[in-house]
C-alpha cells in the first residue's frame, strides 16, 4: 500500500531533495578539484594536511552523487529498506563533511607558517633548481605580481652574480635581464612579497570549502528528516503526521 496524504507530499519532497543532493555531490567534486588545483598551482604547499580537505570533498562528492540516486529510487518505490539505508549513509556523509570543514579550518590557521617555509625553501633552492622548478616559481611571481617571500630583498645573495639582482619574473614589465641590479627599484620590481598574496588566495579557497561543506550538510540533515518521516509513513501504511 502506497503512502497517502501528507506522506505523499513528503515522498515527493524527498525525491526533490535527492535531486538537490545529486547537484550538491557534483558541486562538491567540482569545488574540491578547483581548490586542489589552486593549492598545488602555488607550488609552495607540500604539506600533506593541505590536501586533506579538498580531497575529502571530492570523495564525499562522488559518494553523495550515488547516494542521491539511491535515495531517489527509494523514495519513488517507497522502499523502507532503501530509504533507511539512504538515511544511514547520509548521516555518515554529514559527519565526514563536518570533519572536512574542521580540517579546513585548522589548516587555515597554519597557512602562514606553511606558506612562509615553502616559499623560503623555493627561493633558497632557486639558483640550483631545475628548469621546471624555476619556471614554477617564475610563473608564481608573474601571475601574483609579487617578489620573494616577504619582499624583493629576500633574493639578496641568492640570485645572480650582479649585486642586488632578482629573477626577471619579479619585474613589473618582464623583459630579459630586467632584474639585474634592480632589487630596490620600485618602478621596475614588484616590492610585495608572495607570502601575503599566496596566503590570502589559499584562505579564500579554503573558506569556500568550509562554507560548501556546512551548507550541504545542513541540506542533508533536512533530507534525513524527510526520509525518517517517509519511513514512518511506509511502515505504518497510512498517513502519519
């Protein structure tokens, strides 16, 4: 016997919410990938914990994607077992998402130290680094319009044979040899360090991860409530308030 009355409305609401969950799962995967790319495109983050939050979101997004389909089938067929399993799995996903949000918040507080150490290590190793390594740091400085860790003077004694030289990627207008002896020239060289710029960029991306995880967790809690109501309606076989 199918559910009737208000339980029928709950059934369709749960079906609708599962469609939203399906979209949320897709959004989590996309957001996780974008943040992961943003974290590693800076080439200064080699800390394992840096990747935990976006990777968790990618995995959770894929799982939510399939659980939502499972929930849609359960709601449409009015299957008590499928709706119950959907509620349990969704509860586990919520706990995981909250954990990812906490991990992202904790990592956000450690960014200053991680970014500073990573950039300082790159600047120190630049002169003896591979072409690919140099290109990565050059691209970072050009794209973010920054130079050195805290400022251009971080390159002092670490680059070139000419005194007060910086890589050409530090130049406002990049040309061959533009960084030779120009470290203190604010008209030619970016004086802002990369540490502040990179940290701001990463904090912005991680905050989006936290917001996304918490908002979707809230929506999923609503889904569990509807699922429990539908389970009661299916089990009793008549309208349950």
